[in-house]
């Protein structure tokens, strides 16, 4: 096999592995700092972004605490292989559904997030 890192299949494999690691790191971070796609979902989970005063209140919000505990519990039930399978599935879904420039933008955002 060709071991040249500039060889396109090798570069693709390397990029895929880096993106997979980004997905897994982002998932870990999301356990403490979830990502919400809508403000409605954010509020339903006990989160909002109304400044420092709201942030202190959120830390004691029972709804938020319950949400975080449930997400963490579900995450902890999976072994490393299941977590990697989940990340691969999500990564493949993003690759299939997004045009390359948009996929790259999402991955850069997740890298910054993680």
C-alpha cells in the first residue's frame, strides 16, 4: 500500500479519522454544555442565554440539572465502541447530507466547540 500522506485515499482516511475524533470530543463537551438547535428546546431544557444573572439561576434550575443527569446517564451506558459507532453514524450523515463547504464549516465549528 502507498504510504504517501499526500496520496488522496490516505489523506481522505486521515481527514475522516480527525473528523471522527472531533465528533467524539464534541459529544464529551456537550454533556456539560449542550448544543440546542432552537431557542425553544433550550428553554424547555432549563437553559437560556440572558446574561450572568440568568446563568447563576440556571445552575440551580432543577429542570436543567435533571436534563444534564439524564444525558450523562444515557452516555455512560454506552461503551467506547458504541460511542464510536454513534460518532461514525453522525459523521456519515453529515457527510451525506451537507455539501463540502457546509460540512467543513460544521466540522470547524465543532472543533472550536470541542
